[in-house]
C-alpha cells in the first residue's frame, strides 16, 4: 500500500503512468488495457478501479461522466484525468527512483546470502 | 442484450447493477460490456470471453461491497475496527491449538449454562399463562387437609378477601369406545375454575354455572394432548358425545397446549355440582383468587378467621397454634416448590463452571500474553499507539468469545433438544422449555461478562509488560517470580471446584442413603397392572368381587407368576384415601382424638406378593367376605398411635365422624413408605376387598420370569375375561419406587458431572500455570542444577510452589461450602450439609488431583539439562 508521504505505491504509479500515456479521455478499461499492453501482465479491472478510487481520494485523479454509446448499453463512461497533485506524485516517484538508482550499476551488485 | 447467446453473461451484469449502487450510471458494467464486445470476444471467442467477464465481475465485488459499507465504517478515532478484527483473526488462526482450546472451554461452559437456564426460565421465571398469577392462591396444600363441598361452600360465604373460592378434587376419566379404553387423570373442579385462573379453551367453551346444575356431570373439557392423542386433533370434537365412566357426556372445550393445569398430570376436567349432596364423600382442596389490593397476609388472616368461625359452629375448638399452622400459599409457588431449589442449585453449579472456564481461559491468555510481550514491545516502540495495540488484543478476545458463544448456544440447543424427551415426569411445565429469545439473551450476556472477566486483565497485563519491556531485553529471560495473577486464578479455581465437589458428594451420599431405605416391601420382582372394570357390567358388589377373584385365578395360573394380589393404590404411586379413626365408640372431645389415617383396600395375597412383613396376627383370607364380621389390618404406626402399649389384636377401630362402622383388628404389618422413600410412613389401615369392593384396583404379581413377558401375559389373561376392561400399567413396581427418587438421582448425577468437570478444569488450570512457570524459569532452574541442586529437590520444589494456591483455595472452598451448605439442606437425605467426613475427604481429592496435574511439569523441571538451557540462552 502506498505510504502517506505523497509517493505513490508501485501499482498506483503504473495506473498514474497509464493515465498520463493515454492522454485522450482515458477511462477504466483503457487504463487496464494500457497497463497490460505495457507490462505484459494480466490486470484485473477490480484492481484498477480500486486504485483509481483510492487515488481519487488522495486528490491525484479527477473524474467526469460522459454519455455512453450503444456498445455499452448506453451506460455512462467515467473519464479520468491527472490533477496537478497527481502529476506532483508522479514526479516524486520519479525523483525517488533516480535517487535510489543514483550511482548504481547492476553489474557491480553481488547478491548476498541471507544469514540464518 | 443479456438474452443474446454470445453476449456478456446476464447474471453477472445484474450482480454488478445490484452492487454498483453508488455509480448509478453503471460505468463499471458499461466498461465491461464495451470491452467484451470490442476486444475480448473477438480475440478469445464467446466461451472464454464470458469466463473473462465473470472473473472481472467477481474481482470487483470486494471493492463494490467496500464502497457500500464505507458510509457505515465503524470504530472511532484512533481505531480501525475492521482492520483490527482482520488482524485479530489472522493472529488467532496462527495459533490453532490455543484458539480451539479457548473456544471449546467457553462453548462447553456456555452450553451447560444455556441448557440449564432454558429449564430455569421455562419452568421458574416465565410467568404462568394465568391472569394475575400473583393473586391465585391455594388453601393449606397438604394431603391430610381436605374439605367436603358443603364445607368449602360455607368457607366461600364466610371469607371476604377473595374474588372467588374454587374447590377441586382429583378424579379419573375412563374413556371407552373409539378403540382402546383409556384411563385419564383429571380434575373435578367448581365451574368457575378456568375463569378464576383467567384462561379460556382454544376450542369450544369453558364451564358455565348451568353445567353444574346436574350431577353426575354432563360435560367435560379436554387437554390439548388428550385431544391430539385420542381424538386426532378433530376440530369437530366439541359437541360430541363420548362414553366416559359408562355415561355419555358432551365435550364442550379443548384447552390450549400452553395451558398449565394445576396438577401436572391432569388431562380432562369435569364440573363439581352446585348441590353438595351428590359428592358428599369427595375430599376436596381449595384454590382461590385474592381480591385486587388484598395482600396474601390479609387473605391468610381472613381464611383463619373463617375456619375458626366454621369449626366453632360445629362445636369444634381450635387452638391459636393450630389456626396459625394453616397456610395460604401462592398456587404458583406451591406447584413449582419442589423443583425451585434443585433448579437454582444446578444453575449455581453451571455458573461456577463458567467461572472456572473464565479462570482457565484467563490463565491461557496470560501465558500467551507473556510470550507476546516482546512482539507488543516492538509494535509500541515502532510508534503504534497503545490504544491501537490494546484494541487489537481485545479484538482477539472478542473473536474467541464470539466463537465460544456461537458454539455454546448451539450446544445448549442440542442438549435441550436431546433432553426434551428425557425430562423427569415430575417436572412441571416441561413443554415450556426451549431455547428462545430470553435464553439466547441470557447466553449473550453471560458470555459477554465471561469474556470481560477472562479477557480484559490478560490484555492489560500484556500491554503493560510490553510497555515496560525495553527493546534490548525483548524476549530474553527476564525471570520474574511465578505470576501472582496466575496463582490467584488457581486459588479461585480450587475454591470453586471444592464447593462444587462438596455439593456433588453430599447429593451422591443422599442418593445412596435413599437407595438403602427399606420401603417396607420388596419392589424387585413385582409387577403391577391397573385394572378398571367397564362401567355398567360390574356395578353390583358381588359382580366386582367375582371379577377380581377370576382375575386373581387367571393371573395366578401364569407359569412364571409366583403369587398374586391387589391394592387400591400402589405404594408410592399417586392417589390416596383418608379417613378419621378412633379406638373408642364415644365421640371425641376434640377432633384431634380421631386419627387421620390412609386406608387401602386389598385383594387376598397382597401382603405376601409385595412381601410386606407381617408383625402380628393374620393376613386376610377367603373367609373375610361380605357376610363375615368386618376386619382390618393396621400398620405399626397406626397400632402404636391408637393402642399405645397395648395389644391391638382383637381390638375395634371406629371409622367416620359418628363411628358408624367398626372393624376388628386381625393383624399388624410393617410400615410401608406410602408417598416416597424420604417421607416417613403415616398411619395406615387395610380392608379386605370383599368387604369394601371399590371399582379400580392394581393387580400385583410376583414373578421369577421376564417382567415384560409376564406383564403381557397378565394383560392377555385379564382381557380374555372381559375385553371391555381398561388396563394401564405402572409396570415394574421397582420403577414406581425408582420414580420417587428420580429428582435426587437426576440432581446428584448432574451435580456429580459438574463436580467432575470442575475437577478437570481445575486440574487443567493448575497444570497450565505450573507448566508455564517451569518453562519460564528454565534458566533459573538450569543454573540451580548447574550449581548442584538435585532433580528430586527441584521436582519437590515445583510441586510445593504449585500446591500453595491450591491449598489456600481449597480452604476458602471448604469455608464457602460450610457457609453455603444450608442451600442444600432441603435436598439432602440422611447427611448433614456440614458432614465432617465429606468436608475432610473433598480437600484430599482436590489435593490428589492437583498432585497429578503437577506431576508432569515437576518431572520436566527435574530433567532440565543445565548445559543446554544455558547454551540456548
């Protein structure tokens, strides 16, 4: 679960990035497909929606309803977009990654055995 | 759309619609449908796509449910109840053994409580279905205190405190026709009997005044059970004419199943006449309803004044003491009097078991808490608020209690269900017993209190030791003294177990003593069948005598029957008849000069068959017939009372107020316990059947064969004489005697069981505390052994330390048993509540049990390997 320090957790980060990539009116399903396409792993719609809900609560995501077409039985579509706070959260995530990776080259890292 | 065979599954869609209340626009379902149509089905095909749709739907359920309950999120600031409960549940499943032990202990104790309470509630606490039951009273409930209808009517005119005065007597209804004949016990009641109780029949009507104008009675009211059994719930039974005691009478009503008759075995009612002439010889008792605003004491004063006036008019004088001895009691208290104390004693017993269970659970939680204080310390030092940690620990206890409650309620229900067909016949209101709402409420409250008693202190302790712990020492052998709390619990357990075992031992001794009481006859090997001749054919005295003579002959001819006889009322079965007797023909100066005695009419061979010892004179013979002079046999008590210090043989006994009839005493027999084994024998006089041919007799036989086979053969032989005879069986006389000690037997069995459970729980508790103390002091013991202490001494010290709280608790328990012994006084027989032998023996038993429980931890302590212990450290 993401901490309360404004840095998104790893799945939160994936969802935020997918929303950012999609640009044009993203909603739950396209977010899900975007993550699947980029990560190659199956993602459940329940997880995406739950994460979107949570980030909505944190103010990283804003949403609006859009009238649906026939393929969805006329049901509304919930379009999401990043808020400035969401962008800030992504920036924090990237900064954290870079700080953690700074000066590290995987070739020089040797795994150590766990002590019993 | 959902109708299409290649469309998304309609059921899954509807499930989403149902749950997706907040997003009324159905965005989730829309997304899924769209995805299904545009991407998933074209790629995977219909079948796989539909499976995909279901998977997605089900994966969304937790989130949707979570959104729905978010509005009612429980807990308060600093707490997250749902999270605490989840973590608690996880913590418990990690310790399946301890969790099961606690839940089972709670469940067993609660099950016992729920089952006993369901009886206490149904029988004692639930109000009787009468109007204003507090005002319904009975005048002096005593078999020897009876009144004739004329007297009762005078009494009713004399008193002013009662809204109604209702005399009643017991009677028998022999139903014939409609198949097998059947004899039913019931009441002969004044017509306003039901009105006085404030009850109405569920079918038809109750008695009216005009029903009492004719005698013999013309109408009857049936009980619900009799209606079901004999009339197959026929709703048209009201108005039907049925043959009862040889006359056609009209059924006018059926009482509801919930009706509680004033005598437990009544199944039918008939009205007493208004005119006392027809029932001049019938002995009656009196029930009454107090006027509103009149206290029972005022009513009693009024009642005594009325009796004094009536007796004075009859020229009888009564001393103030005698008058004061006439009691007025609430009918409810009288009806439930015999079972009230045993039930409360049992209730106390099971509550003690619940307390013991609490102590054991508290012990276990304390021991566990010590093991976890390190983990708690870590949580606290990482910044978890203590309130939060406490909440989680309490949540664990709450779960344990909840599990125990669910299982315990089920167990209680199962016990009640099982016992419902095995309750003693003497228990009134047995049909009112069940696990209803009040019983469940009791279970919940009892368990709530138990959970607080058992759970809160261990949580506080764990938290406190967690706070005290600094991280550096967490989990390392901080050797404390054996826990004072644990010792206290052991002491409490020992005290409770001691009280319970003393109670059980006293009851068991009473039961054993009762079994050794000489009933005055030999019930083993004797069987009895009640014979009611069909009305009409045997109304002549000679015909009746002839019938019983032939029955005796036929039964005596059965090969396995050794001897045969008969009696009007079998000893220790219900029923009795009383008269006043004097040794002189002159009228007495006071009514006390006449001796009230039970009289029983017997067939020849009765004393020999039941083996009633003959002390003097002879038995009845064939010569003592209607033509011969009237003879009687008296029991020892009657001989001593009527002819103190004199030879009773050949003396005359006068019967009735005017000494109309005189009998010559031809024999004296040993006293027979007439009511039960506890009651001493009262004066009794026997008459030969041929001289007083009453209609219904018990035919008794002594047999050396299989009792069932003999009973069947007897019934065949009797019915072969006349198929219209109505038979009912007490069966084996030993069972009749056994039934009179059933209350003591059941109570002593149940208390014995509770005593055993108490011992077991106590032993488990003592074992647990000591085993825990030993494992906690491994290091200390190891060091001492490394310094040269012998194993034997270590074991002895362990036992010694373990025994201290047991000894203290047992002493307290003995003191408690002595103080509370009075509770049992009315239930005990031939043993004092402060029986010295019991009070000495029980502590020894407790000590022995404790020793056995201490043995394992003691041996374990003595075999601690110092080297390994220290290396482990």
